[in-house]
C-alpha cells in the first residue's frame, strides 16, 4: 500500500491537515530557520543583516547614483526613499524565498516519501513559515527605522497582517504546484530564480505604479505582488486604510489558487515514490 496515494482535495481536508499537523509545522519551521544559520558566527542575526545590506545597496544605487525620486517632492530624503523601497523588498522577498525553494522541497526530503508515513503537504507550509519569519524580522526593522525617522508609527500598521495573509495563501498554492512539478520535471527549478528577478523589476518595488504610463498600469496589476506592495505601503508609510474591496477580491483569488495547487499536489503525490 502506497502511504502517499492520492488524498482528499477539498478545502475542508486541507484545513484539517493544517490543524492536525500544526505542532509539527511549528517545530519544522523553527528547525528550518535555525538550521539555515547553524554553524555561522552571527547565527540568526544574518536574517537581520541580509535585508539591511540589500537595502543599503539598492538605496545607494537608485537614490544616489541614479538620483531616483519616488514622487515629485524635491525635498524627499534618501531615508524616505529607503523606507518605501524596503516595503517592496520585503513583499518580494517573502514571495521569492518560498518559490525559489518550492521545486526542491520533495527532492530534498526523499526519506519522508519512501520510508515513513509523513504529511508531505506541510513541506511548502514550512517553507512559507520560514519565509514569513524573515519577513517579520524585516518589518520590525522597517518599523523601528520609521519611528526613528518620523517620531511616530502609523496606526494603520495594524492592518498589515490582513494584507500579507492572502499573499501567504497564494504563495502556498504556487509552492504546492511547483513542489510536485519539481519531482517529475527537474528543469522546473532552473528558471524560477530568473522569474523572481524579472518579478522584482516588474513590480512597483523601485518605483510607484503612478510613475508608469496609464496604458501599462492595468498589466502591472496582473502581477500578484503589485496589489500587496501598494497596500503594504499604504498602511505602513502613508497611514491609509486598505482597499477593502480589492483585498476581498485578492483573497478569493488566493484561496482558489491555493486550492488548485493543493489539489494538484494531492493528485500527483501517489507517483512520488516511483519517480524518486
């Protein structure tokens, strides 16, 4: 009997699996984060230094070398540009970290497939959780910097979890699909890094969406990161309320994508042991 034969694919079965394995997910996420920095001198502190170094580099290149401005305000400081830039980097980093790892999640855990009965569907959840940890660290850095620069914190910051949650759900759907495809098509992993780089520059990370010609803006909104980046900036930097209608629509699409990815994973998992 194949312990990894096709499983139920309903949203209810997904919810039951996540709830019944919540402690395992938490422990594996913790192990994943700690294990990534094991043996290094600074340990988990690298999760803080890495985004800071990238922020300094990008800020220097775009605001000093290219003298880029976010808006028309000639008195806009480099620190203001940096905080706006950092929000986009956090959202893109959350998305890219999980999906870069997704095609290899099953391949790097062959023992879970062949030797024991294990809920394979939680592996993308663990990767998503580890990426969320790094995003939370970066958000804390951003909030501290914002307070130091402005002397206050936008009260609308409390809505940030509501904005990031649909993105996490969407990422899970894509990760389930890529994790399964990575077993059968090893080449899937190769272009993911390139795609993430393209998304970095095709998302409003280094520029506001209003800087683009109006005929291009609707196309940019098809990018799954655009809405989240714009909404995250609205609540964190500008003190604006989220676009509730847009957030509801984005959430529905995210749940659908997650269900499709989960269904695909559950339908194809029965062949993992044979391929590996």
